C-alpha cells in the first residue's frame, strides 16, 4: 500500500535516476542516428553518473521530493524544464572544468529536451499509476483538531485522491456503547481499510478490545493511533498530544555520541569554508552600513541556548536600533540596506562565529530572546524541551512553517512552531539535517520565506 510519502519519495527518486539514464541513451541514439554501442554508452555513462547524483540533489533543493510529494499537474512541465535547464548548465560547467574525453556540447542541448520530456512524462503519468492503489476507505474516530488535520490532508492532497474518509466525531462520543455500535455499523456497511483512532480520548480508548478484535479478524484493516498518523502526514507533533510519557518514550537526554561528534565536525568544517567568501563580503557590508547611517555594524543579542543557557549571537545590524534580550516587542524599523541583507541572509553570516564557538549548530531550533522564552515557557506546555538540543541557524520549523513569530510575543504561532521543534527533537539525524540544509539553500536561492 503506497500511502505515505517516504516510500513514494524513494520510488520517485529511483524513477528520476532511471529516466536520466534512459534519456542519455535516447540522446546518443538521436545524436548519432544509430543504436549506441556498449562502448559509447559506457564512455558517456561514467562521467554522467556523478551528474545524475548532482541533479537529484538539485531536484531535492527545488522541492521535487517535498513530503507533500506531488506538484500540481499543471506546474510540472514548466518546473521540470526550469530545473533541468539549471542541471544542464551545471553539466556544461562540469565538462569544462573536468575534461573527460568527450565533447557533449550538442548532446547536452538534445539531452535537455529529451530528459525534460521524460521526467515530465514519468511524473505526470507513470508514477501516479504505480502508486495508485485500490480505493482506500479510512475511518477516523475522535473529536480533536488533529482529526480535522488528518481529514484535511486526505481530502485536499492529490496524492490521496483515491482515499475516502469516514469520521466518528463529537456526535458519536455520547457514550462508549453508542460509539461501539456506530463503529460496528460503519465496519459492516463499508469496506474499511484503515482505522485511525484518538486513543487519548477516554471514550475511544474504551474500544481498544474492539479494535484488537477487528484488526486481527480482518487482515485487510490497518490500525493507527491518531498521533502517529498526524505525525506521518504533517511531519510535526502537536504539543496538545504530548505528555511526560511521550518524552520518556521518544526523547532521551543521553548524548548521541556518533551523531553529535559528526555534526560538530560538519559545523566546524562548514563554518571555516563559508568564512572564505566572507573575506570579500564582510568589508563591503561594513562600508555599506557605515555609509547608510554611521551606526553600529554588528547587532549583538542575548538568546536562550542549549539547556537554557544564555548566549550572545552576532548579526549585521539591519534595523534602526538595538534590542536587548529582555525585549518582548520590537518597534525598530528595518533599513533599506537591512531588507537586502535579510532577503539574501547575509545578515546571518556573522553567526558563523557562533557556530565555530559551539553556541550554535547549522541545524537546530532557532534560539529565542530570553524574555520571550520565559513567557512561552509559562504559556506553552513543554516549551523548554526544545532547549535540550543546540539551537541552529536554520531548523525544521523554518523550512516547514514560514509563519514563525517575529518581532513580538505570539503564543499561538509559537505553539505551531514547537510542533515542528518536537518533531526534530524526536527524529534528529544527519539525514534529517541534510534535508533541512538543502531546503534552506533552496529557500535562499528562491528568495522565499521571511
């Protein structure tokens, strides 16, 4: 059953790679007007293997493997053409820098057309057929915002167009017996494939034995707890569904030695490498800020770091004034130069020093001002749990939810942001960090987000 995104994403990636290879063979056939020999294929395939991997990374940055999986059909051809144009330019640069004994100038033009058509056809027609299972009937049982969130995904995401949902909601929670009889009625009247139940609801929890009997007498039915399904579909963990036992099961304060060590190596090496272009960028920014208003070049602010320890972070000043870590609401105005620095993320570059010092990592929850952190700790349950890990320049919340609070206290949006922070806390790994990093690069290059 190809229901969730991760399996579909792997299939999508494999299909892209196979299409890349097939397009190369077709290109050679068109170019030389004959079936290419094994020698010619091998001669071209060897250098192109590196390019295939590079192109897949570009696809990832461009959002082709987003967890929502499918682009709107009408957007696919144009987006494929744009991204493949970038890939061909990268290929041309590769062959210019690394001569490999072939001159694919004409081949690259032909390949651009054939590969673009191939990728578009694969994604528009073949892939949907491969993942289009029989119609699925999903029964959701519960009365909460998370139930509505799951229903919204099933009804609005084109990947789930073959899913029909049935909901036993608030009106069915009158009593355990009424809910049980309603459950049996739905099971008898519809061929249910998946049951999603809110086991945190006491009335629903009383039906545990009924779920057990149903699933183990009908092997075609799968059972999911609501929180598990919500996490799979939304890639976040609602704070409302979190309690002490959740942290005991899913989060440990014991260090992940291999992960922590490798992540620190990546942080140090990455910061040193990025400091190289800063040798040119920093003097230009220094002069630009001084010419603008003669004010301070750097903005130094106290933030809440790992284990709630205060730290000072460094940025280029982009506003008309400065705030201390005790500021709840910001009233300063962003300067014209500041808007450019923020849009290009150049204002963040001085934080590379924080990364080298170990205050920040490249990837992690964004650090908050201490005054606001104290407010959120009082208003948002388990807010301080996000401080168990080192904060970062970019994080899971930033690439999934651009409407993060900025410039003022906002408890509601902070709860939403915490849902992503908790997901990262549970699933943090080098692979997830790479995904965040690549999506961040895509955001910067696309000049999206805030």
